[in-house]
C-alpha cells in the first residue's frame, strides 16, 4: 500500500466499508476519486486487455474477470459476483454502460446482501424499457412524443407504422442508450436499411433487439434533467444540461445551463422529471432526457437509471458530488441538499475527446498513447479520463479518451477556457482525434450564438469535415511560426556555429484545405520571409501584396523573437519555447495588436514539420529558394482509385457481406458492414461496377486500410 492509502485506511469509513466499481475507464476512475475522498477502499475489475489501465492502478484491489470482449468480462455477472465475494465488498457502483441498467445484476447483488449504488430493480425495469417507460411517463403526467406504443414486429410492420405516423421517424432500441441502435428515416428505403442495422446493433450492444418508432421532431434540442432521490422520500431536480451537439445520435459537446431554456421552462421540466421519478420510487441519481422543439414545447424521450456521462458539468455549476449523493442515498442516508438549496453558479462546458478521425468521416482510431498530458494547468479545467501515458485505445471498447470540462462565471469565458485547454492537450502516438473538430465547433457562429439544434453537425458539415481553412493572415502566421521553429531547431543542432540558412531566405509551403475539391490537394501557396531585396508573397488561392524589408532572430533571457518588416507593418513573434517541448505558447502581432496563441509541434523531420495550429494539424515545409524550385519536380505518390475497391477504414470485424462475385453494384449500395468499438458501419460503393473479388469472410477481423472487395 502507498502512504496515502495506509493513511486513508486509518480514518473512519463512511457509507460503505468497501466498494467495487463494475466498470472501466474514466468512469471507474471518477468513482474511485470520490471513494478516496470519503475514505472508502475500492476494488476494480478488469479484462485482460485492461490489465495496465489507469483504473486498475488507482484502486486498492483489482481482479481480472476475463478476456477483452465485454461479453466475456465486464458483462459476466457470475464472474463479478465471485470477485465481490472474494473481496468482501458491501457496495457496488456500476458507473454507466455495461451492467449499470441491468436488473438481473441488481437482483443478484440484493440476493448476496450487497448494496447496488443505483436505483431499485423495479425502477431499472420500468425505465430501462423505452416502450414501457413511455407508457409510465404518460400516466405520470409527463409530455411524450407521438409514436407507436408498442414493439415493432418486422419490416412490414415498421413501414405500416411509419406511414401512419408520417416521415421522418426515429427508430430506437427499446433497451438502448448512448446512441446505439438508433436510426432516423426519411422514407421507406431509409427505414428498411436503418431498421436492420439498428436491430443488429441493439442485439450486439444490449442483448435485446426490440425496436420502437416515434415521430422525429424537426429543429429539436436535446435537453436533460438530472434528478436525485433518497430512500426517505426526498427527490429533487438539478439545472438542465444542453446536449444538442450530436453526431450519429451520440453527444459530442454539452453545456450547462442551456442558452434556450427559460427559468419557467426549467421549473416545468424539473417538476415533471421529479413526478416520473417518484412514480417508480426512484433513489440515487438518474437523468430524464427531453426533446424540446423550436417553440419550447418539451417531450419525454427516456430516463437513464444511472450516472450520466456528462454529469461533471452539472456538478461544476451546483457544487455537488453526484457520486457521493448516490452513495448517501444507497446507504440509507438523506441527500445533503434540498430543492431550495440548488442554485446555478456560472457556466460549464464538456467536450468529449474521442479517438476518431473527423477528416475520415469520424471513424474510430486505435493505437497507443506514447505521450499524454492533460491541460489541467488551465484555470477552471477538469479532465475526467481513464488514460495514462502508454495506454492503448483498442477496438474492443468505446473510443472516448476523456471528458474535458471547463467552468467560468459566464458562457463566453467558459468557451475561451475550453479553447485554451484543447490547444494545450498533448496526445502523441494516437494523433488522429477529434480535438480539431471540437475547437472549430466551439468557434462556429451558430454555436457561439447558442442557436443550434441536434441537426447542427448534419447541417453545418453536410459535405464532411475538412479541418480549418487558413485565411491569408493565418497562413502568414503559421509560416512565421514554421520559420521560427526551423531556425530554433537548426540552432540547437549546431550550437557552436551559425547555419548558412539560419537568416533566410526561406520558402514555407503549406497545403491548402478546401472542402470537397479533390483537385486542391496539389494547390500550395508559399510564404517568403527573405532578405531585404526580396518579396513576401502568397501564391495560389490567395495573394498578399507586401514587401519584406528585413527579417531577424533574437534571443532574450527567457524569450526568443522573430521579427520581419514589410511596407505595412513590423510583425513580431515572441516565445520562450524550447525545441524539446510539445506546446508552443507565443505572442504574435504588430504594435498594440498582439495576441497570445498556442500551437503544438507534433513532428519534425529535416525541413518538414507537423504543427497543430488553430486546432488543425498542418504539414509545413521550410525550404531555401533552390530547394523549393527543385521540389516542384518530385512526383507525388499515386492515388488509389476507391471506385474500384472497398478498403476497411479502421480495424474491426466483418459483420456481413452484402454482395457476391459477379454482382452488379451502383453508387451508394451497401457492400460490407463492419463493427468496431461497439458501432456498426455500412461501407457503400463509391461507383458503379461489377464485383470482381471478395477478400474477406463474415466474422473475420481486418486491419485498417485492408482491401475488402474489388470491382471491375
């Protein structure tokens, strides 16, 4: 035992003598954190793939419950019950996902005399079934979305119900959650394909493929109300969370409170949520999810009978520890607050940092985190993660790396702090993540105004996401930064001599991001920071009219400066950055118009640099004029014609092959369905053709970029 753990063991215990966390990753770490504060020893469970995980290292004891697949480890009630008996625990916190809403698990714990730190079996069953919960909500006086109150039997039944309700419709797994087993359909063809995929996804994720259908609300906002209750009849609601920034029905950015909800609507939603909770004698923490239309009419979606992923932002604006409140309630203690004690203090935002590639249709990414540093030095930042340096993101589990949260007295400052935190978040080895998308979303005018809906990503990035597009001024700033880095690294490599190229002239080449136009891959523009007799130009998409008069480098005590002058201004870049550091904090500008900025250097290879600038990674090259001229004669690598083959966009397993050799296929036809990180993705044909060869079988594991099917 460490000294801290030994000291903790000597202090009086509260609520429970020992708690097992039946989960993994960041939520397991989160529960352990509260247990440590409350002097409660903890027990972790882990799969073979998670043996070196952060939650295992943080717990007092840890037990392996099986191989990597969730069905053989984290979902094995029998193995977890064996651990409970061996470890002698008297309380189990389920976190979210896995067994958190499993009534069989709750019943097994009760039979063993162990407290489930969650609601009763009755509440889980009543609220866990979306069909039954909707009926119960109606009887409790909660407003519900129009739809079919029952289970959809088959595709024919689905089409009949869909046409009775009227498109668009939402198909949802009755036992689902977390965006799994959900599809929106706008016509019969959408409904047929979506129903099949949603049922398969639901069966794989929840062991229950029952589906329900309801009207899809246009211009909806996804608002949820946190409720907490104890065993003494006290039930209260907390301020709402806005969860409308979603992709594939999974939340990406959440904030609390909502810019859209008035105090009157907040009170009405909260009171209905409490009414529903009381109808099933609910205790501990739960979340009632609502859909709110443009006129602020709200409708019940579902109740999650567990701690919600995004609970930290509620904690940050009300000053409560919801995990502790759950333990108080489960142990028979009253809640620490009353309804009149709940006040909103400031603003909080949560960004879900995922191992996924926004530039490749947000497909999941796997790999090892070779270097990792959370931006907890930024004021108001909280980072809930299950990651350590050296941790591996595997295809077996959800690709979330962390929940990055910020608090501030107001929304504008909260967003500003989040931008700084995202820019300062260091992740190496797993460099394809959604940080750049999160940053650009926060800066989008529609998000800034608060006037967004659940269709925000679909509408604003309908052609896909292509990263940040540089303006001419930003191109000059990135070029100046690249020249500075090049000079600094060059000086460090040759400390006793001055490289003949360290003072220029320089040519900086930047690739241009341009949405949807494949031909722009080869367009470049060059920024010349050169000797007094030369010019500064940006060629290609944009042209800067300026004359560089001089460029100079200087080193102060704790700062390095690059300055160049042109006909219009004297521009300076100042930083204390050293070449071994990942994060570059610098000041850039002219005269009084100087701003502080943050960039990151990812890689450097000779004159080539990978720089994270304004959230997006750019490949920059710093040349001498002669090198720049010669580089134009180097042939680019050939491009693969993706109309002639289907490649696996990520590691995963083949669930279904929809074609056979010799079949005629058309653009958009489903060819192969892959499963990775608990999500199923249909891979569609990019062109018309005939199936020439199929290189995989159903059930086979595949690597990223592996050729699956060829066409002729």
